C-alpha cells in the first residue's frame, strides 16, 4: 500500500471519485453510485473497500449513512 495514508491505488481512486461526486452533485454518492464511478462491478466489493478504509482511519461517506464528518476530509 502506498499513497494517501497508506491506501491502495484502488482505495485512492474511491476517495477521488467520492470527492468528485460531492463537488458535482453536492451530496455523497450511494454505495452503488460510488462503485460505478470507481469502476467496481458489485456493491459488495465497494463495501469491502470502504470497510478496509475505515479500519485504516479513512472514512468515505455514502448516502444513506448519516454522519457529521466532512465528505472531503473525513473530519
């Protein structure tokens, strides 16, 4: 793992896609929308990546999950 906080290249792409989505639409994407934007075919695979990222301390918000965290920086 390299790059943004020790994330894999695929996880870095997920973060970039989530940021682009929020910038374009003004809200967090759903898990399915995020997976499609990042080129992942199943919602299970994106959920797995999001779980691994949370374990590494990187939170990517998705619609349907309420949080007070910033979708851009996770704080």
